[in-house]
């Protein structure tokens, strides 16, 4: 997960930038984190400083655009670093950690 965070920071993908290149890469990474890492909408949103409804929109647009040539040309660099369906052990461990911490956080809030 740290690798993805560094990429997001390096490329400025958590900024409110609406440049097509950045929007496309963000949407690809939303789908990558959802499909490959099994992250929830809220977890993905937290990584990009977005709310879950923005992630839903991005996932829908990704599905609409994923077969388009121009979209695939733009996200190729991102796809080279984060191939859909391929995740390293660190990302799996972080995904599980998010689930555990999220569950614990809910328990703490409910008990207070």
C-alpha cells in the first residue's frame, strides 16, 4: 500500500486536479484498489482525500472507459506499475490491516 501512496503523492492524484490524465489515472487506481486489494469505498476515498460517492462515480466511469483506446493510452504508465489483478504481499497485508482497524474503530465508537 505504501507503494501506491507514494505514487498518489508523487503524481499529485489526491489534489483536486481535473486534468484528464490525472482523472483517468485516479479512476484506474480506484478500480485497482477495489478489485485487486479488496478495499472498501471509504478506504479508497481516504487514500485520495475523497468521499465514497466520488469513488462510486470514478468506478462507473472506469467501467465506461476501460475499453477506449485513448483512456488506455493515458493510463498505461499507471497500469505498468499497478497491473489489475496483481498485488504484492505488502498490499494484501495492508488491506487486511485496514479491515481490522476499521472494525476496531467501529467497536470503540459504539462502546463510547
